[in-house]
C-alpha cells in the first residue's frame, strides 16, 4: 500500500485492487461525471455489469495489473489504474486510468501513471498502448508522463491510439 499526497494536500492510499472491491468499484463509477465515464469507457456507461466487475477486480498481477486509490477514512475508491497484457504481444499492454472528477488536476493521475509504468516494467512489459477518445487531452498528457515520446497508433471512429515505449 502506498500513501500519496496530492497537490492540494489530500492524502490517499493506493493499493492493489481486490476481488472484494466489486461493490466499491461500482460505487466509484457514481463519482464520475458523464464526461469522465465516456472518456474512460469510450462511450456511455451507466453501470458496470457483474461480468465487468469480475474482470476489473479479479486480476492476477502478471497479465492484468490494477490498483485503486482509496480515501483513508472510508476506503471509498476514487481512482483506478490498470494495464492488461496484449495476447498478441506479451511485451505490450493496454492501459487505462480514471480519477473521480473531484480529484482531477491534482496530480493523482500522474502518480498512478508512474506506478503503472513501474509495475509494467517489472512484469516484462515494454510498451503501453492507450486507446482514447480523440478529444481527450488529459489522457494524452498522462501517456506523456509514462514516456516523453509517443508513437501514433492511428485514429479509428473518433478514437486515437498512442503507444509509449517504456525506458529500460
């Protein structure tokens, strides 16, 4: 478990996600605005299904790594970050980060991005892919935290893929 301090002084705990976090993750979705939900899931997302909650919380830490930021008082999930190794390329993973609206622009996403990159490197991942809505500058900025130089993975139906090469 890591203690992180945000730019405004807020303190949060970052820990690996657990299978028992399903209800808290579902509740965390309600802390996101419609725009934040759309940016994270690339479309409308009113709720998470039972299958999605299983997928998002039952991770192995090797091919699917995920952490959550929680409030120290009630343990409520206020952010999550993950990468999932690509089956077609074991040296690459798809990443996603989401931070509740109330804590955006306070440095939490950057800290989570660095943690993801470190964990990916430790598991042999050399490239992080991210698919984002083409009009999502914050996601692009988080990818630049991972790697200063990004490779363009192309545009498709309003989405943009970028690839960050992780330093050894």
